[in-house]
C-alpha cells in the first residue's frame, strides 16, 4: 500500500493538474483522468486534483464535425501538433496532411495553415490563462492520437513554468518507447509506465514530503533520468485488484461542457471500465517476451497492464447507477478491450433490474453466446464491436483469434435478430494469408449479406504484437518505424524512437493483389444492405416465421418481390435445430430416424439457396426469428 504523508508542508498548498490533450473522442470524458482524480483525491484529500479535458475545448473551437473527422485518423491527428512542435517543417507536414485528408469529405476545402493557426491559438490560450504558480505537479495521459499534442503542451507548459514537475504516462508510451521519449524530450521529468494509480500516488507523496523529481527513490512503474527501471512488465506497479477503485470523477468535464455556448452543448457518453487487460491474452507471463505468447497475433493493446483483473459485479452496477444519476445521462461506453465472460451475466442482469433506459456500447468476442447477447440487450446494449476480424476460419487460426467463421456468422445473426448494431472490422492484407483464406472470405461474404456489413481495415503492424515479436513466422524480413513518422518528426527523433505504429518488409504487393476482390465485395454488401434498410421499418432481410407444423422463410430483395420458402415436417425441424450452429454429426444424432444422405441433401439445398451457411462440416440457419412471434432466439 501507498504510505501517505500525515501532514502537508505549508509550501505545498497547491494542486495537481491532469491533462488530456487532443484527439480522443470529444463526446466522452477521459476515463484515465476521471479514474486518477477519484483515486488521488481519496488518498490526498487536502490536495486539489484538477482535470483538464482540453480536447473538448478544441473540438468546440474548430467545430465538432472537423474534430471528429481528424480524431478518427491517426496520421491526421498527429500532423497538426507536429507542425506546431516543428514549425520549420510545417510545409512538409502540411503537404502530408493534405494527402491524408483527400478522402475525408468533412475536411474538404480546409486549409492546413488556417487549421493549425486556430489550434495554436486555443492551445496557447489554455497554457497562458492557466495559473501554473499554484500547481505542484502536471500529469499528461498519452494514448492513441495524443503523442504530438501532449509533447506540444509539455513544451509550452515548461516554458511558462520552468520548475514545474511534468510527468507523462499512457498506453502508447510503455516499454522501450518510454525510455526513448525521456531521452529525446528533456522537458519531461518522469514517465509512468503501466498502470498509473500507485506510481503517481508515490510521486505525489514524495513531493508532499518536500522531495523533487530528480531525487525520487527507485519506484516500480516510474522511469526518471536518475532512477531508470528494468524494461519488463514485472516492474509495473499495479493495484492487486480493482475492487478498491473509487467511482471516477468526471466533474471537470461536465463543468467545462456547461461553460460552452448553449448551441454547442450535448449529452455526452460516460466511459466506464469493468476490467483491465484481456482475458484472451492470459496472465501466465513471467518475462516481457513471454507476455506476448498468447492473444490475437495482430494486437498490441494492453501494453500498460500485466495480467487480467475485473471489478466486482455489484461494484460495476453501483458505479454505473451512480454516474448516470450524478451526471443525468444514460449513454455509457464500456471501455474494456473485451467484456469479462464470467462477470457479464451478473453485471448486466443487475443493470437491467435498475429499470433505466441505458444505451450501452461494449467490445465483445464472437464466442459470446446468444444468452449473454440477450442479457446485454435487455440491459440496454444498443451497439457492440465484435472482434470478428476475418470471415475465414483458416485465417482466424493464423490470427490466433480462438474462434471460427461460423462463430462470427452466428453472432452477426443474433445481433441482427436483436437489433444490436454490430460495428466490427474485417482485416485485409494480414501477412501469411493466402489464396484459400481469401476464397473462404469471399464465399462467407455471400452468405453474410443478410447481416450488417463489416468495416474494412488494412493490417497495420503494432509494436510488441505477436507479428512484431516473431516477424519471420509471418514472412517478414524486417520491422521498423512506419515511414510516415519521418513526415512528422526530425530525423534524429525517428532514429531513436520506437513508435507504436511500425512497418515491415515483406510480401505487401502480393497481399494487395490477393485481397483486391474483397474490397469491392464489401462495398457491394454495404450498398445493398443500406438500400434494403432505407425504410427503418423494413426489419431484417432474411426472416423466419414459424407456423408450428411449417416454417416460412422470407427474403427481401432489391427491386423484386420477396422470395418465400416453406419448410415442413423434418425440414422445418432441422432448420430450427440449426439456429445455433451444429456439426453434421449432431444433426444426424438428433434426427437419427432420417437417412444421412437425405439430411445431407436437404442441407446442401439450403446452402445453395443461401438460407444456411456451412463451414468445415458445421451448419447454421441464417434466417432471423421475427420479433412478432414473441420468441427469444431459439435454442
């Protein structure tokens, strides 16, 4: 436990300033700042913790549509403050921004020089108007798209307050990157690696006792110029569990929102965390390299955590109930990388019992069963991001997803049945994918056309992902910083730094050729789905209507009358049995009175009509049960 100083020296009658720079989503407060404020304020009640969600100020200043368009693109976001950090390179950076912005309609006609001038005015105004003389410590949370912005604020605050301790931490500055930043950017005094609560509390306690950053004793999770630690995750300093965490404090964000002009205010989304880490990337590691032996091959999230921890179920229910009541909003985003499978039923059952009209968003795995999905829906889950990534079982195995194309199809179907928006991705150009993977993908797309389309994402290499750690296994001959960093940073920085986004030498041209038919197929899928849902009352494209002795399957079509199929007797029973995917052996066993070749013939007929999907001798009925029947998704 942290040893908290009993009394505060008179000279430390100051406050802690925590800053979140652009470009997170402006419509929700920073979970990092909210959690740290709640934790530090509990430990140090005599010290004021002020959180500056500055990204909201900037979003209001440049316009929400422009901010949103920039914040969704890493290279656009990092370009703007790079031009402010390195004005001597603003022309090169401006040209780079223009190339990246070409396909973003919200940025059409936007002049880079005008944008950076407006950003600089608002940013410098914040630094100049803030009284740093009564601040004892500044901490910046540095996550995706926040690198150059955070570095800019660190530099400008240092110019305004030369002796003020400046600390940085966050998900994209762990590992070797933390040491590189400390070397290349001398305005930073300390870097917190991994989880921030306990290391930051130790720093605050040290400063309260009259210490300075440069004489901070060796502390796990803290890197300084005089107290560098080992680079392994074993030197993170984490809470043993999350049960002692207080409710996050987002009051500074909501106070800022209330200060905006009336026509610029909105109802934000509350971020909530249930767990930290990823249960799929199991916690068996004993060294840094072994840490990446499991989990999805492409993923480099969770660099800031060791293992997997969850809050207690009643703690989560109480926290969400309290936050929504305090801030008078009902939209909640669960920020976990993936929902915990063992706690979710308890949590969302408890939330449903609150009888509030919640609107939840969460990330889930495709292995989540229909009962869990129904449970989420009943609590108020309106949107999920499922870790689908691929529609080829062979490729999913290479990605180490632990699921199959059949799992993905089934959960897409269940989302369609419940009316839950599925915002999932399809990764193209993954190293090691081959013609069979692509053929499987194209075939599955033909069956998936009834469900919400996936978003295309081209594979990018993340530092410390499995692919980065084992490049030869995936056919890569070299890994290095992505060359776009040279557009943003001086050559000396690029030579020294290990950036989050990496690049590689390998069969890129082959992969682009291999996948060239998939993007048009996805675009057609998206177009057809949109046209078939132009009327919000149209409902799912493929539906089933049970008459008990018969089953009608109805397919809505573009510019044509619906296609109707009637299944009777054993055909109906087999089709209903396969609402959850079944192996051929399971089907044979269930319908043992029927000849195997007759069953196979029926299944093939359904597949040829596009009413069922098969994958490695597994079968799934694709028609969605209608809500009108009053039934839940059938077993």
